[in-house]
């Protein structure tokens, strides 16, 4: 029988993949960045379920904090909306 934490892990990682797909399809770069942050949070939760709290702390600090701030800075220097083909 499948254990409960593995089922929860599968759901969390699936939500992470869904938010990754939504971030890739979004044309508004700030919305895509917000979706990417949600995806990173779900993957950090997956690391927590796998009992790796040190990786969770580093991943949240880098993926949600520093990466988001750096990309917001880059978006402020360019256009907010991606031009479609």
C-alpha cells in the first residue's frame, strides 16, 4: 500500500509542475515570475516532505527570494509584457 507521505509528495510535485507550465505560457512577465515563485514553494515543500530541511531553507532563500528580486530588477529594465510572434 502506498504511504501517505509519498502520496502527498506526488501531489505537491504535480502542483509544482502545473505552476511551471503556467509560468511558461504566461505573457506577462511579472505574473510568470509570481507563478514561478509558487512553483518553487511547492518544490521546497516537496524537499521538506523528503526530510531535507537544510535544502528547504537554501532553496527558499535562493529560488523565492534572490531569484525573484533579480528577475524583477531585470524586468524593470525591459518591457513587462512579452511580445508574441
